[in-house]
């Protein structure tokens, strides 16, 4: 039985009068890919930001490798963040930096190594996502799919144990969607990482994941394998699947 690398307990998060998360409980096993499903505005991206330590919850605990990150100060979060890479929606590249410098950014933040070594790592990570030779291109010169892949190369630049994917295929055409899904599977296999994918795309979720969890009205209402999901008696799960079939 694989151990839990992330344990989320009774997580709450509000923005003024809007309650987004209302008691999320979720265990994530080391080395698995889990996909968090849910409609727009259900708090999926907020949950990722809380796991990454980018925001603080109002209540609850987030244990990463048995350590609760919620009470940690900014400086104390640095070693935790070294374990986590995140692919933001749209890639979220720095427009003023080249593709190579975008990938190098977290390496410079976390490590004191030679410029030659930084460039070697940048080239290696871009090769892993199928983008050899784009180091000097600016984000404005890249397609949407390429931006996502540069963002993914940046996410794996410091060899994280955990990769967070925030809507990785949103806005992409079918060919690029398939390419990103393939990369999620390949990187999990090659790098032995734990992957957390947030999406509303059921087809993409099925193609990359070991387990699924449905976030509905601020809580996880179901978690399990694809087969368990498809045969679940939980009404919210049936409704979600039916809606996606219609779409």
C-alpha cells in the first residue's frame, strides 16, 4: 500500500461572503495521478493554490510528507515548495523572458549552480516536453500549446516530487490536448512524481488518471477509480457524467 504524500483535512476557504471550500478531505498517495473534477467556480484551482502554499485556508490542515504547511511562515515554506511544481492555466509565462529564461527562473530561485549547469537543465526539460531549440523564443512567438509545454518544463525544472496541473488542456485544440495528456502520463512514468490534475474535461481525466475526485459545493463528494466513478450511485457524480456526455 503506497503511503500518503498529501493529506488534506477539513479544509475551508472563503473570499468575503463567498464560501469556496467547505470541509475538503482528501488523501493523495505517493506516485499516483489523481484528477480533481468539478464545474467552473467549484474551487478546484483554489485547492491547488492552497496545496502549493500560495494561499492560506481559513481552517483545516494540509500535510505534505507528514508536515502541516498551513501554519508555516513564508521562509519555512521554501523547502516545501522545492518539492512542488505547478503548471498554471495558460502556462502563465513571464512575457518579458524567453522560453529558456522562463524555465531557468525556478532553478535560479532555489539553487546556486553554474550558468552552464542551468542551461543544461533548461535544455533537458524542454527536450522532455518536446520543445528542443526554443530557448530563445519569446512567449509571444509561441502557440498556446507550446506555452503550456514551456510552462510544464518550468514546473519540472527543479525535479519536484509533486506536480500540480491547473486546467492543463483548457483552450487547446484536440491535437494539443492529446499531446499534453500524453506528457502528463509520460512525466509521471519517467520522473515517478505524484500528479494532481484539476480539470472539468472528463475525457482528459480518464486518459491520464489513476483516481478521480469530484468537488461539489465545497466538498469532495466522491473519490475512486474510473470504474468506481462510472458505477457510482452518488447523484452528483451521475449528474456530472451525464452533463459531460451531453456536452
